[in-house]
C-alpha cells in the first residue's frame, strides 16, 4: 500500500503562484511515475503533469510554460510549481503515483484562482 500526503494549494489571485507537494510513503518500490491531475466542477479529471523516475516530463498543453513539475527521489516527493495562474486553473488537484499495473491517488487539494 502507498500513502500520499499532499500539501499546498489554497487561494491565489490571477497571475499569482502556488506550490503543491506530495510525499509518498509505504510500499514505494518501483514507483516510476509521479504526477498531478486536476478536476474542475462538472468536468472530468485531467492530467496536469507527470514526471518519470528518469526525470522526463509531460505537461498538459494548458499549463505548459506556466507550471513546473519536479521530483526528489530520495524524499519520494513530487512538487508542482504553478505560476501565472488563471481562473480556469481552479480545480481540485490530485497527486498520483504509479508502478506497473497499479496507481495510487492522494485525497486532493483545492486550488482556487480568483480576484
């Protein structure tokens, strides 16, 4: 079993920044992908960004150039630095980690972008 502890999130003004972090604990062997998804009200959950153990990354087109994902393998932590936030970034953000055949989800953290 893998446990994910998320932190960060909250309220930001348009153009502002927030940082999300997620630490994995438990049986974390062979975790090869860590990332973030988000779900806005009335919409499906979507990938924001993920990062492989090699360091390679993928981003949703909507966040490219504004969000940066990073990973600390020694601390089993994945972080998402969110800059130039827009109201449409408002959503519940979920940490996700995966090993072949299995994936695990955090409980979610609310990000609200509003003036």
